[in-house]
C-alpha cells in the first residue's frame, strides 16, 4: 500500500517584505507541483520566534526544520521535497 504522507513547507514572512513575495511564488509552485503541504505564517504572529529569523526573512521550514532563508532556491526546494516524498513512498 502506498503511503499518503507528504512533507509540509512553512513559509515565515513579515509584512512589506519583497523577498517574501518572491518566496511565496516559488513555494506555492513547488508544493502544488509535488503535492506537498504549504502554510504561511507571519513572523509577528509566532510566539517566541528564533531571533535570527528577523534578519533572515523569508525563512522556509520543511516539517519544522529550517530549509532555506533570504532567497528560496526552487531547484533546492524541489529536490529536497521530491527526495522526501520518494523515500516515504518506498518505505
């Protein structure tokens, strides 16, 4: 039986961040293509965020672990998600 698990990408943003807009476009495209989960959170709404995130916005997490910050690499995100999804399917 094939696993239905898929990783979730969380995009941490802040208002007025132009890099966040670019990151949102990349994350939305990649997660949609691969069937991964996607959520966006504003840094201002996160209780006790990592202090470095204020300097690294936008930050992407995969299943709660920091994956990337500042500029999101579509190739890197796509490869990481595809690898995780493939590993879950073969398990």
